[in-house]
C-alpha cells in the first residue's frame, strides 16, 4: 500500500458567526484585544438547532455525495470530538444511520477523545488500519466535530464550531510520511471538563499556553531526531513548505512558529541567518523554564521569524481566524486553508502538522503532497471545500444574540423533553438539524 493518507475532504460550519471586533465592544475589553491580541476575526457558533451530531451528519453526507462515494465502500469510521452529548453512545453510532440505509453495517471504529487531539487519534487509527493486515480494501472515514463554547470571561472569544470529514486510503494526494512522528504525552490540568453538568471546560489559560509550547518543543525535537536518523541530514524549518498548527487562536500560532525558529537556533541549524543568530544570542543561555516566560525572547523570535511566518504559516490561518477554535477540527481546518490557498503549487511539497490536546496529548507529523487523481485531485478537493463561498454566505449575528444562544444551550445541555424552534431559515439545503429530544433523552434530527 503506497501513499496512504487523505483522499478527500469536506468541511461544514454553522451559518452563524459573531465578529470579534463587535464582541470586544460588547464585552467592554480594550480595543484590539481579540482582533490583534488573540489575532481572531470572527467566531462560528451553533444555534439551538445544530450540535456536533447534526454537523457531523451534514458533513459526512456531503462528502459522500460530492465525491460520489458509495457508502458501502466505507470499512472504518472514526470520530474525534471532545463535545460530550452522551457518555456512552458514540457519535459514530448516529452517523451509522447514513450507512444502514444503504445496507452497510460492517464498519469498524468508534469515537476518540482527548480535548483537541481526538481527530488526530481518529486519523491515525484509520491510516494504521489501511496500512495493516486487517485492511479489507475499503476506505476509512475520519470525522472531527466540535462546538467550542466557554463560560463568560476571557476564554469566551476563543470558541468556535465546525465539522470536517476526511476520506482515507492509498494513493492519496495528501499522504503520510509515517516514519517521522514525534509525540509528547503527559499529565497536566491545563484544560479539562470535570463538571459533567456543564458543557464549559475548566481552563487555566496561562498554563495551557505554556503546556502547548512545551509540547511543541518536545514534539519538534523528536520529529527532527527521527528525520535525521532516517535521512542522515539535519532538519530545519526550511525543509517544510508549510507548518500547520492546532489553532486555539491565531496569536498562539504566531508564537509557535517563532518557537520553532528559536529551536532551530538552539540546534545550531546552518539555515538560521547570521543576523537572526545575533538577535537571538542574548537568549541562548536561558533555561527552558525561563524561555517560556521571557517576553523579550518571544518578541525577538517573532521578529526574526516574521518573513518565514508569512510564507510558511499565514496561508494556513484563514479558516481558524474566521471560525475560531473548532477543537478537533481546528488543525484540519488549517490544513484545508492551505489547500484552498495554495493548491496550484502544493504538489511535491511537505506540510508539517502539530496536533495538541490539553491534558495533554500532542504529535507532530508530516504530509507529502501530490496532484492526486480525479475525483481525489487537489483542484477537485478545493472546489468541493468551496471555502470562499461558504465563508461569504454566513450571517453575522450581534453579540447579544450570540450570548442569548449560549444561555439557551446552557439550559438545554443534558436536558430531556424539549422541542427546538426548528427555525432552519439560515441553514443551507441538505443541512441536518435537531428537532426534539424526547422523555428518554433520545435525540431526533431532520434534514432541510
Ligand atoms: N490590543 C492589542 N493586544 C492586546 C490588547 C489590545 N487592546 N489587549 C490585550 N492584548 C494582548 C495581550 O498582550 C496578549 O498578547 P500576548 O500573549 O502576546 O501578550 C493577548 O492580547 C491576550 O491578552 P491576555 O491578557 O493574555 O488575555 P487573557 O489572559 O485575558 O485571555 C487566554 C487569553 C488565556 C488565551 C484565554 O482566552 C483562554 O483561556 N482561552 C482558552 C484556553 C486556550 O485556548 N488555550 C490554548 C491551548 S489549549 C486549547 O486549545 C483549548
């Protein structure tokens, strides 16, 4: 089996969004805090007629139809999500409705969850299956679906929502370089959801930022070591064309890329320019602990990495800046962004991915890109993703309405015996939506 990876992709996000600029005014924070400070433009959110199940149904149905995939050809279905609707019944089982209809119930896989990392775990499961002896020749299907909502306060502007579906198989245009994977897994309390009566996480914002950057350093070092052992030469950021980061908000992505640059400097990579080396020299003696706290280092490394950020990272930031943190879908929405922006020049190039889930689990891995063959060609993927049109057709909602929607969903979370408004006026045809939850907590969906 050659070039196992992503054959096809589709993305769905709710038609409603709130502008970060308006949210700043509404929340009474200093002007620029969310737009420049966090680097975010707008944030997608689900209203009461949508949730992670309806979004995943919508995106799976859409992918199968648009790429003309017979549902019988799916042999494994894996879901990544951290939005808990049921503590036992997997989201995968709701998706089975689509396959049962076509007489296909022979599909392995369930849900994976660990904060924003579940989608990556699901993806690895599918890729490993296709590469294994138990593969039966059919496709794998990965779904990342999340609605990220936070309690009122500083974390609220870092929410978001989306679902992404990815078809997995051999001879893929986005194929895994499986040998270069670097992980860091550890026990920390940076972001977690211990209160089962609430959809909101408990979050130590500052700690989560440091944990993210520590995990990044560690994964990058393992990734580089594995590359160097196999290739017999040093790896530096110049060996990849794009870096795609899990994106809770854009500022952290800017800091992350600068951090990789600083790592290259510490690893004495010959690709670090003389001028940059001089600028980073004052920070060469910092302990790693000190380096995470140093504002001066942060500024200096962001400055020297700026030109490379513009070419290697900026094209990946479109959807995460527009939609916000989509948890498990964030990293893959960033991948979709670079495919959307750069598909004409991607063939032959390498994309490095960094997946982070609080708690914590993290992996750096890489893709090699090729043109692919119809219907799995890059240009077809771009036209099916249809990113620009989907973004343009969204409806901007006032912050007051966004807050009211969240309030309503706080009451609905874990509740039974209710009917939604069934107001589908903003939904596109083909979108699944929640109609009611009965006295046995059973959820019912319809398609517009
Ligand atoms: N103009 C420009 N920039 C501003 C302004 C302004 N008016 N006001 C503040 N800023 C800057 C700050 O300097 C800061 O930038 P810096 O990090 O470069 O210093 C940035 O805006 C954010 O301001 P803070 O005061 O640090 O923000 P606060 O602590 O209130 O909240 C946080 C930010 C911690 C990220 C919060 O939104 C949060 O907890 N989010 C959820 C946790 C999260 O996403 N963690 C990331 C990894 S884990 C995961 O994926 C869930």
